[in-house]
C-alpha cells in the first residue's frame, strides 16, 4: 500500500458514504481546504487526526500510518494540467502571474508568498447572473535575504 492507495480509499468511501469535505474538516477541527488537501495526499496528519480519518473513512491501520508520513507534494500528473477546472488555475497564473509578481514586489519588496505559512478559504458567492467561486488565499511574505 502507498499514499496514492490511501487517497483512492478515502475518495471511494467519501463517494459511497456521501461524505462532504466540510463535514470531515469539522470532525478533524481544521479548515475544509487544508483537510481536503491532506485527504488528497498533499498534507501530513498527526496521529490523532489520522485516527479520526481512519474512523470516518474506515481505513486499515496501515493506511492510518501512511496519513502520518510526509507526502511527496505536487499531485498533477502532467506539467500542464488537462482537467478543465485545474487548467483554468494554470491559465489564471499564465495570464495574471506576472501581475501578482509585480504587485507583490511593489507592495512588499523582493520575496515570495509562502505556500507553507498559508491559508485559503473557498466559498460560494451568490450572484443573480450565476453563482461565483470566491477564493481567498493568504500566505506569509518571505523576503529574500542578502548575505
């Protein structure tokens, strides 16, 4: 068994039991965004969190242990994503990436936005013209150091 097998077990059980990510996150006590990323193989759970996930998703002990191992991050199978929804984020970065970079550097200086000290919130935004997806991302600014 490997971490991908665990992800597949989680997703299969989620579908079978009609579980919502937000409900899982509530039981774990963390955001739905972080817990979903973890369940999809991108984060490490501690023993307590992994145990709760084991109960929720009816995982064997070996799977619960694998949830506690630091994963290989970056889950896309190709360098340019082919899934239409994920591709739109790639397109967004292709079009606005230089704008993000220019505005962050202008506001903060030479550095990066952390994807480690990071939080995200995804919400439905009702709109008469069609509901919108609202994503707020907040990452700590990490300036480059001189030496």
